[in-house]
C-alpha cells in the first residue's frame, strides 16, 4: 500500500535504521524508543493488524515469531526482552500495518500495565 508508512519503510522509500531484512520480513529501530533497545519487526506483505490476519498468513506470522529471539540477541538482548503487538483502536495501534515491538535493555523493564 503506497500510503502505508511501514510499507514505504520496508520498500526503502523511507530511510530507517535496519536491523534485518529478507524476502518476507523487515526489522528496524523505532524512531521514538521506549527502552534502551526498541525495534519493530513487520511482514513485508501489508496486513493491517493482527485482527485481519488469517490462516493464509500462517507462514509469515510463524517466520516473524521464530526470528524474534535471534534478532533480539543480535541487538544485545541476551537476558530477555518484551514483545508487544498493539491491535486496533482499543489496543492503541497507531500504524495500521502489523508490527511487533521488541523492547529490552540491561535492566528489567517496568510492569506492562500498572496494577490498580
């Protein structure tokens, strides 16, 4: 999709600090990091959100998940990391192209959501 910023990043039209790329997936550093290490992994195929994913996307979704550990370790996250997939309005998805946030650093991250 020509108006999707992540499609444009994956195609090289918009520059990014690339972590990894192959024929199916693209990983790049977040421009507004929320942790010492914060990058995203996306399918090159435009899938608006996890809500729109179906069994026809099984191979690329599996590849995304299977690659996360290797990519995290390549960025120095050898003692763990957090993965986040925001889905839809309620999930606070900002860019409607499925993406997985990988966050971590030398110290443990805070709680995902505050307890009441």
